[in-house]
């Protein structure tokens, strides 16, 4: 499938290419934005795997410019400096991060560090007076999320969570199909994501309870929790959960390798999910009173493939990171509050659910989510 720009995507929709059922207001709100008077200057904090994924998003962005990096590895700093032509004054070590307060050439910091560092670095960036995007999961606990939200509010800066799939056309369509009850009330959802990580290094931070906060539930399960919440447009009221077997005990000593859970929603809908580090799975399926809809692949980077009980729906591939960055930047540049669906409070709601999943798995009991 070819990759399309956001502008060509809108034009193609007008010509009838892609699924005609995508909500027009969502398309316009997400993709059709005017050219900015200036770009938002971004620094990336943590130059690991996902920072490299973000490179293409920054390259395709109309509203953002990579203008700095924060890293603990001098070799990475030198590589990014050469690749993006970054000035020395915009390259920081972690110890120097607080000096951002004196640099007007950085507007926002995108935090792509391990989960266990999200809170502390968000607090530091906010204190330096810079806006923040933090990757998922937002933090290790709901309490940490609240501290991050409060710190950003006190500092007068905006806080976003990196929910790239909120800008992906197939997921916009899933949300429309579920929330507008196109097939009637959704009764059952399956949303599962897993990868086989047999070759993962024993020292990888994803295996550390302190740095990761948990296993695949923290790393991948947040996508499954999100899917159930935004397709139904409801907050779960209870959860049951079960740990799966440990097949790689030399690796999974501190965090879970497999976990399954069931979310119960006010409408009576149930969302059942699994996330794992020993199997490849990437699927979303919803059953409603008058039909079904699904994606497979569904929750990874794509390209996605969708169908309903009435036929296939497929959209052109977009750069999810660029769409996310441009929407966040357009709000900040216009001095408008960020949309609630990517806000710190949205990240807090996910952590409320994830903490409930762990409690249910640890106790073997149904946990009410207050």
C-alpha cells in the first residue's frame, strides 16, 4: 500500500478513494490544518528505539522542527547533531536538562525514556517552563500521573501523551463505528497485542520492574485498554485478570511475560484482551447487535487492514507520528488547550485501568474501578 500525505488523503477521499464512511469532521480536524506562521521547536529526551521512529514524523511534520536532544550517550548526541544540524547549545546531557529554562529555542520536550523515568523528567521539563509530550504509558501509577498533571498546570505548560493511533484513519473509523453505534450497541470486543521477544537481552529495561513498571501489559497492553475505551466511549467499571505461564524464566524474573484481562463497561459490553512477550498477535474485533467490525493488523504501526460485516474498509497509510505532532503543535502555537483525548488526564485514566488489571491478576478477584 502506498504512503500518502495528509493533504493527498483528503483529496483522495473527495475522489472516492478509501472508505467513504470516515467521519468528515474527524478528517478535517485531524488532517486539514493551515500552514503555520512558525514551527514549534522540539527537543527529544532519550534517543532510543522510539526516538528513531519519531525521526520520520518530524521530517514529515509541517508544524514541528527538531531543534535539540537530551541524552546520556555522547555518541548518540554527535550522531543526531550531524544528522539534523543541531547547534551545540541545544544538545544536553540528562544532568543539564534543567538548563532548558534559559533556552528560548526549545518550546517542547518529547520524553521517550523508559516508563519509570517519565514522571521525574516530566516534572523537570515542566519546571524549566517547556511543554511536554510523554510516551505511553504515561507513568507507573495513577498517582504519578496526577503529580505530572498538577506540575504542568502549576508551570503553565501543556502536557500531552503520545497517542499516535488517535490520528490513524482506521482507528478514527473504529471509534466512529462504535460510538455512533453504526452496527447497534457493541457487546463484545477483543483487543490483543503481543510479540515474541525470545531474543531480548537480559539487561533490557523492559525486563526491569523499576524501569518498566511491568511486562507486556505496560509496554503493549495500554493499546488494548485504549481501544476498548475509545471504541465504546465509556470508562470500564470493573476488571478480572489472569497471568499466563512463564516460558522464559531466565528473562521474566521481575515482570510478567503473559497476561489476560476482561474489562466490564456500564453498557454491559465486555472487552477481553491478552498481551504477551512470547507470541505474535495484533488484532481487534468488535461484535455489535447488527454486525461486526475488525482490524488485523490492528494495534501496531500497520499498515492496517479493516473489514466489517458489510465489507472491507481501508485507508491510505499516513505518518501517524507526524499527524500527532502537528495537531499538538497547532494547538500550542495557537495558545489553545490540547484536545482531551491526548491529555495527561487520558493517560491517567489508562493507568487507573492498568493498576486495576494488576490487582485483579494478583488477587484472582474481580476489581471494581472507582
